[in-house]
């Protein structure tokens, strides 16, 4: 491997442009593969990366190597797959004939099974599970903003050693885990709020400041935790509070939550969920890879998940153009009704 390993971001959307952009802005050799809309935007404006802590980095348009074609894959030492979960199989088919021997692939995607899908399509290559815990929102004109805290997480592997320094230099240290599935489930518990945020049509911070919306999230999380317990899965502790305590915090009065939540998670006023972004852009959401994972695991163990099933149903309705003007209290009542009608 060359002294300056080459990184390819395959799927240059909000997450891909932000992570790859910060790597490029701090000296890493990065190439991007994305759809025409993003490619045109970045070619015109370059990349501007900011975060909730005040980071502000730029990569001039002339210095961004971005294209719609997969040619960059042929020389990449590390490929970061950041496409939507529904496009994972297509991504694997594109990567398969082009990756050079020894190239490592990290799936930085929502959901639990994308790395396994890629492994099945990329025999002979190292494919690792990764996780991006923070929210990234596209601000337009090549500007991507990370609105919440978190550290990049990845499956532990010795082959990542040549890339660790580049991630540290970018301000995105890569934390490696032997048990990445526990980390994925812990992240998914938080991501159950993506559907709620999309239905609330509010910034994340404003939504989570309202107890009724938090109680909706607590319902979805308690249900998921019960399913995980039945399956014998223990989610990792990603915050000062264990996962099982977080629904209690969510249900606390607003004044109490406002004090305690500062120690758990930082979110700035610009942050919204990726599912909100997808609905407003007319794209299909990833609800099947978030709340849907809870439903699938419940079915495997002979129980139901009525709260998460109802949220999937409501997001599907919104995707079809039937967006209701929900209040937190109204949705809470709706979810409780679903829970009572179909207990686990």
C-alpha cells in the first residue's frame, strides 16, 4: 500500500460528503462517487463541512475529486459505502468487478445487515460493519452540517491500522469494537426517533424538548428493548445511561429532561432526521431498516411489535402523500391504542 492510502466514498450523499469531506480537508486522498445532483452541486461549490461544536472546514471545488462513475474504485485502498440501505445490493454488484486485491470496505449505513449483504457479493474482500452516530444535514451549495455529537464506530480489524491517523486528523476518530452488533442495536434504539421526527415535522431539538414526543420514543424503545431481551441481545452503552434507563429519562418532565439530557447528547437547532429529509425530498425512507428491524426480530421470536409496526405504517402513508399534521399528544394516543390492540 502506498504511504498515502486512497479512500473512496461510494454514495456521496450527506453522510458520505461530510465524512469524506473532512478527510479530504485534512490531507487524506479521497475520491467520491455520487449521483448527478450531488456531483453537480459539489463541482460548482466545493465542500463546506461544519458541526455543532463550531468546526468549519472547506475543500475548494477544484480539489474535490468527484464523479458519477465507479472508476475511483479501482485504485481505492479503503471504500466507505454510504448509500441508502435499499441500494446495498446494487452497490455490491458495482464494487465486485472493480475492487483491487486487499481493498477494505466499511459499510457506514443504517440498519443491521448491509455489511453481510456486501460480504456475500464481495468474496475475498474484507467487509466491515461501521456506524455513523451523528446527524448530518445538507444545507445546499456543498454545505453539510453535523448537528449532533458522536464518534465513528467500526468493527475491529487490523487492516484499518493504515487509515486510523487520517480519521483522527479529520476530527472523526474511528472507534473499533469487537462486538459491533451490540453497538448497532444501541444506535438503532436512538434511530427509532427518525420516524417520529419525520412525523413531527420539527427540528430534532424542538421535538425532543416536548414530553409527548419523547414519550412516543420511549414506547418504541421499550418495545424494542423487550424484543432484544427475548432474543438475548444486549445493546451497547453509548451514553452515560444504560440503554434500559433511557426510556425513563425520555418520560421525565421537560425541566428535568432539559437538565439531564445535556449530559447524554448534544443536538444543535439545525438538526433533523434523515427520514425527515427523505420525506421532504420525495424519496423512499429507510424505515424498514430501522423500526422494521424491530418488527423482524419480534417475528423471529414469536412476539409482536405493535408500536413500531404502527410507525412504519404511518411513514408508509406519508411516503404515499398522506402526511398528517401530528401533535405529540395525538400520536402518543394513537401508538398507545395500537399497543393495547395488539399486545406483545
